[in-house]
C-alpha cells in the first residue's frame, strides 16, 4: 500500500477533520469557513491558494524568530539526520548544552536546574507536582481567568469556563481575582488584589499552601499584564504561607515583551519555578520547567521523565533559537516595533468607539471591544465581525479572553515597521467592514 497523495483541497481537509478528528477538537477553529496555511517565512504565511498574510498570532505564540527559519531548520535537520531521538536516560550533549544555556538566562545568584518536557501543559503539571512535593502541601492558588493548558493539572489551574471540561478537576486549587486594571474586581487597587490572596489562604486553605501560579502577562485571558508590585507582593504572601511562586512564561517569554528576556524580570520578582514552552522552540515541540535546585530536589527519589522531553532535535532547534534571539536583537525589535504598533492601535481607538482598550507591551498586544466605553460591557459580536474581516485583509489574529471580545496580537519577533503600517491599515479596513455588517 502506498500513502495517498496529500490532499490540500479545503473540502477534503474539512471532511477529514469532521470524520477523523475527535469531536473534542471541533471548537478549535478560527473562522466560519475553513482556512489552511501551506507555507511560512519570517512573519508571513501563505494559504493553500497562495495568498500572503501577516501572522500576528505567531502560530499560537510559538514562532519567535520567524517561520521556517533556515538556521533553526538546519540545526534540527542535522540532528535528525544523525539521531532523531535519544531518551533522557542516555547522555547526549545537545539537551545538556541547552539546559546550561537556558539556565544562564535566569537571574544570577540561584542554582537553576532544568527539566525538559514536550509541551507547556506538561511543564505546568510538573511545576504543580514539584511545588506540592517540595512543600508537602496540596493547596494552590491561580488567577480567575487564567489559562495554563489542557492536561489534568494545567486545566485545573485554568479559570476560563470554556476550557474546563465537564469532569472532576484535580482538587486543591482556589482562584483569586486577577489584577486586571481595565476591568478587574478591584479596579487599580493593587493592595485589594493582594489582600484577596491573603483572604483566600485564610478561608480556602489550611493556612499553609504549596504555591501559586501566574503569568506575567496573561495571554489567552486577553493580554492582561500584572501591575507593578503585584507579583512581588503575591510571592511574599505565598512564601509566608510556606508556598512557592510559579511563573508561567509560556507566552510572555524570550523577549516578547521587549523590556526583558523573561517578562518577570521587569517585576522585581524571582520565581521559585518557571514554566516555559512555545517560543523557546519556534515551532519544534518543547517545554521546560526551570526551578531552584532545592525545590526540584523533592522529586529526586522517584522516576520522573517525559519520553520526548530532551529530544535532541527539539533541543538543537531551541539552542539555535536562543542564539538567534540574541544575535538578531529580537527583544529590542519587539520593544521598538511593538511600541509603534501600540501607537497605531491607540490611533485606531480614538476613531472607533467600539474599541474599549488597547494594551500590552512589546509584541504582546491586544484590542478589547466593548458595547459601551463607560459600562465596558464586552462586545463579542463586534469582535467576531472584525475577526471575520481580518481574513479578507490578510492578517492572522486570534479571539481571546473569557468573553471572546479581545483580539490578541503576538507575532513573530521579527515583525517590522512596514508590517506595522500594513497591519494598522488592515485593522482600519476590518473595522469599517465590520460596521457595514
Ligand atoms: C500561558 C500558557 N501556559 C501553558 C500553556 C500550555 O502549553 P501547551 O499548549 O504547549 O501544552 C499555554 C498554551 O497555550 C499557555 O498559553
């Protein structure tokens, strides 16, 4: 039997997706009609018909140094030619070099160790387990509208209802209000959000906890940045209750926010455990837990490995990604180009009443749509209408947020000024198109 020729017709793909993909994947489609991408390069994608798009989604924040980067592809393919997999029990220099290089990007003065996984949610589950093993406690805190992944632990730490399956979730998790300065429960009163952590520890736990998890800038939540002082204050309260602070940098890492390589570095806080994935691999599957040695030590007595964690192809790619991020100054590019894009989104907001807020840092930006700027009532219908238009105007974005009223802009970090002009013009046209209905 020979393999059937690859069928790139949209009708063929739609039929196979319906028939052979599990119904659990059904909701995870962007537009009313199917779309397919066949080729990528840098910040651009081409669909199966050859149309070119600017990828403002970075293929779900995975593409940091650009699609189909030839240096990354070369490193991965050289390793694939030599030995595509080597399980972690055998010594191989590539994952070891990567662990060393990754640890070196973390704040000095701590003994950082690395546990490589296949994905972000595996890393989140591992971080949860590590914190529990280290502290001997069960209780964990997470933010109300957080997204941390689909696996058992990560899903239980996810507060957005649409991502929580109708099953019994991993127990021992309490949610606290997120300090969303635009629409959070306590407005811009940071102390009130911190008090809520203390209150949750007091009323929902035995008083001792295993830890808390938070993103520095929440991604799926709709680009919600932790305000100055929050993460530091949260870490103090969590540690006072015996817990560890886990920071999820799956979306916000590798210089995306422009100010620092890891977004937490701009917040005067050092995590006890940090969770990484997506952009570290630029499309090659890899995740990582970077933890202080004394915390990871708690798991030393039992076996704990992920079959493809430390996969040398992914690690070879990830090493090249680290090198390119540095050599091509992509963090600085994210800061400068992202700043200009945010300015252009600000102009757009001035002219369109349906935009309630534009926000973010570097190349982690958002446009939030509301029915009324005073009441801030979310407008998922307008968001969906603008979103459908983005397809015609050849920009790729995603709808985010618990109310699906935010467009998230998280492009590859090589976006340039010319792209910014095109993107701003495209959004202008999308908004006009959406208004016409
Ligand atoms: C903040 C955050 N954490 C964890 C994850 C889970 O990562 P993965 O999908 O690689 O399992 C995601 C995925 O989108 C994420 O956005």
